């Protein structure tokens, strides 16, 4: 089993920045993919960004050039630096880790972009 704990959400004004963190614990395998998904009210959950243990990245078109995903393998932690935030980025952000074909999810952290 893997546990994921997110932190860093909150309220920010349009144009501002936030940094999300997600720490994994439990049975950790070196080959994995970690990432962030989000779900806005009334919408389906969508991929925001993902990063393999080999540092290959994938971003949603809506966040390219604004968000940066990174990880510290020694700490089993993934980060999401969110810049130039827009009201449409408002959502619950979920950390995700996939290893050995199993997908694990955090409980989510709320990001609200509003003036």
C-alpha cells in the first residue's frame, strides 16, 4: 500500500502562484509515475501533469508554460509549481502515483483562484 499526502493548496489571486507538494510513503517501488490531476465543480477529473521516475513529463495543454512538475526521488515527493494562475484553475488537486500497475490517490487539496 502507498499513502499520499498533499499540501500547499489555498486561496490565491489571479496571476499569483502556489506550490503543491505530495509525499508518498509505504511500499515504494523505484519504477513509477507521479502526477497531479484536478477536478473542478461539475467537471470530470483531468490530468494536469505527470512525471516518471526517469523525469519524463506530460502536461495538459491548458497549463503548459505556467505549471512545472518536479520530483525528489530521495524524498518520494512530487511538486507542482503553479504560476500565472487563472480562475479556471480553481479545483481540488489530487496527487496520483502509479506503480506495479496500481494507481494510488491522495485525498486532494483545494486551490481557489479568485480576487
